[in-house]
């Protein structure tokens, strides 16, 4: 009982430390696991571990293969949660690149790392390629924390996020195939058996994932499941899919749950956000437990095996040679620039799936007496720990070095997706600005998507926005809802993360009565609140532009808007195409020259009509 409670407590402490230091949680979790596991044997009186994952007759948490059953089920839940976050709209511009990265990139890693392990460590080909299959995977649990605090173009962030989630089952499949090769042994039926296993995995993985996703979605839409049971029923279905698929085709369960998550994540399901929040919380707990358990399960003799120059050589080859080759080959024909490809090459940390399956397969092969099997778990953990440590400490610096770090985040986050927001978002998008709309109203979100806008259903009171790496290039925040409290809360909570270049909200009816004391974050004008904006959008749903002669001309037009509720100033656009949001203190613009244009909502200026 003490050991189990200790793992949970230490795991949550590690998660908190990672949050405070802005590091992937895997780093402190593995270090804690090693400390209470193999390293503890160096200073305890009886030479035993403080936490023993496998029952040895006297102490331990899991008897027999119980640990690996737990690891398998936990990984299935983590991968399902990752699949839920994948949206087709996110890969509109980089879909081919991601496809190549998880195919060509995987092949390069598989053969490159396998050859390197064989010649550097002298492992037989079977064990070498099992190792290389295991390190194909990156991982969303380590990619997301690293990228969360680095302002990058959306395409770069999307490539790394999708690769991290989609490549998990691919790496698992490759590892399963090699494991089957080793299990079957060399002989006449070697290749045929492997191909049959591969076909079964694909068939049952996709079939079970797709079928159960639609079945669960149907049950949710028809309200066959009461709201209070939604999360636990979904969890039980995920476990059912994993286990049933695995029964029909060994190790196909991972693919099945990822497919199930992806299918459900791209459906218009009620309560999908609640389901995602529940799975996120569960994933955090499971990851905390898993990494400590798996690291603690390593023995000191395993660490001594890789305590030599060969380990460094293998790490260098995998990280600085094989990964860049795979990325650059995959990026052929893409719109990514050279420096963006270089950054993607640098960021490739391995995660929970690599560590979990390595522990599972390594121990099984070791129990069978397979030569070289003792190297699998420590080598994979070395790659996991090394890549996470390298990327966590250098990704931001490297981004600046190669020039992918956005010095000024030009993206715009609009809180609220009402008609006004959609009009404004469309105008900004047409002028080459990355615009994201969020709203808790699903109808508004669907209308925004039909206009071709990037929009998603979100609750600003949750932490999901802070974890969204696709918003890394957002530097402007505009709160345009009809709720005064929500607008103020959005600015207070997100202005440091998403509004570093400017945070604005609509003025309130009370603030309109005292224009001289309007807040500096007031948006568009002293005299236009949500009601007036909505009326203008309803009567004249068009954003016009008028060319300016100078600053005096601009002030003249602003005075007209103050006297006419049907005209609302929005933005200034420079001759170079740069757009500046007009704040309530709109008279502050003094550097306006000929060629600037004023964008405004509502009816056309009287002077423009007569022109």
C-alpha cells in the first residue's frame, strides 16, 4: 500500500515540478523512477529498491506479467486520448508532409538505427531492428510541453504534434512485427508468417476502431448513455476495443484505439470536450504512474551495460544523422523552408509508448534467453531520457538560432464566434493573418467553419487553450462576446500567453457613459459595445475599406463614426499590408500617411458614397 501511494504522490509532484519549470513531465518522472529503483539499491541497507514493480516473493506491486498488462491497458487509454485531439483541419497545409514523415521517416529510422545498433553494439540483427522499431515513435506527451512555450508557425507545430500521435501505433506495429520475427524464428515460413500477422493487425485494428467509434458516437447522440456515466462508459469501451482487437490479432489493440479516437475526434459529438477533459486527467495520472514504475523496474546491472562510449555514439548517430535524413527526405516537395525542416529534425523526443513497449518486449525476450535482449530496455530508456533532456533544454535556443522563433506573434485569437467575430475573422484571414475563433456555442463554431475559419469549441475557464500548441503564433487577443465578465476574464487569464502584442475587449455600456475613463484595452471605439456592433453587423454585414490621405483625414473619419452608430472603425492597413487593431483610444495614431486604409464595419461613409 505504501509503495502504491508513494508512486501516485511522487508522480503528481513530478508533474507539478515539470509545470513550474516548463519541462516535459517525463523527465522528472524517469529520474524519480531511477532514484527509487536501481539507484536506491546503492544506498539501502538490504540493497533493495524503494519501489519494486514486480513481485519477487517478498515485496512488489504486480505478480507475474501483471505489470505489463497494466502498462498495455494504460498506453491504450493514452493513445485514445491523443487520437481525440487530432483534427483534419489542422493538417490542411502539411498533410503530405506528415504522411511522408510517418512512412518514409519511419523507414529511415528503422533501418538506420537498426544498422547503427548492430555495428556499434554488436547486437544480432533481430534485436537491433527491435530496438530501431521501438525508437521510431516520438510522443505527444513530450512534444507538447516542449513546444508550448516556443512561438512557431502553425504548420511547424502541427507537423510535430501529428507526427507524435500518429507515429505511436506505427512504431508499435513495427516493434510487433520484429517481435513476431524473433518469436517465429528463421525458416521457410518466416516472411509469410510476418506478413500474415501484419495483415491481421491492420484489418482488425482499423475494423474494431472504426466500428466501435461509430457505435459509441451513435449511443452518445441518441442519449442512450446518461450524462453522469458518459466518461466511465467511454473508458470501458476503449478498454473493450483494445482487448477484443488484441484477441483477434495480437498487438492490434494500439492501432484500434488510435483509430477510434481519431474517428470520434472528427465527429460533431455533444459533450466531446467533457470526454476529452476526463481522458486528459486520466492520462496525466497514468503517465505519472507508468514512468515511475518502468524506470524503477530497471536494474543497476542494466545501467552498467550501457555505461560506455558506444551508447554516446549510438545516440549521436540516431539524433544528429538519422533523424535529419528522415525529415529532409519526407519534406521533399513541401512548403516548409530549410530552417523549418532543420528545426523539425532537431525536435524528436521519444515518449511513453517507446518506454512501455520496450519494457514489455525486453522482459519477454530476456525470459526466453534471447541473446542481446538485456540491452533493449536500457538502450531505449537512454534514447528517451537523452532526447527529452536535449530537446527540453535546447529547443527554444535552437529555434532562435535557425530563425523559426517568431519574434512577433502575428496570429489573432478571437474569443467569441458570433456574427461580428466571423466577419472580422474573415477579413483578417483574407489579409493573410492566422485567425482562431473560440466559443462555447457549437452553432457559432459550425457557422465559422462553414466560412472557412479556424474555430473550435472551448471553455475559457478550462486549461485546454494553454495546452494548444497550434496557438503558439498567436500574439493578439480580442474578446468579442456579449458577456462582460467573460471578456474581462479572457484578458486577465490569457493576455500574457496570447496577447503579448495587444489584448483588447469590447467596452461595457457603463464605460461608454464615461469615454474619458475608458480602459486602455478597450476595442475599436469609446462608443461601441457588443449591442452596437451586432446591430451594425445585422444591418450592414460588410467590412469596407477607405483610403486615407493623412492623420488629419483619419481623425476626421473617426469623428464621423462617433456620431453615427452604423459605422464602426476596426483596423488600419498599411501599404505593405500590415494590419493594426484600432483601440478605443483611436486618436493615438499619428504616423498615418497616404496609402493607409481604414477598415470599418457597417454602412459606407457618406463622403465615400458621394465620391
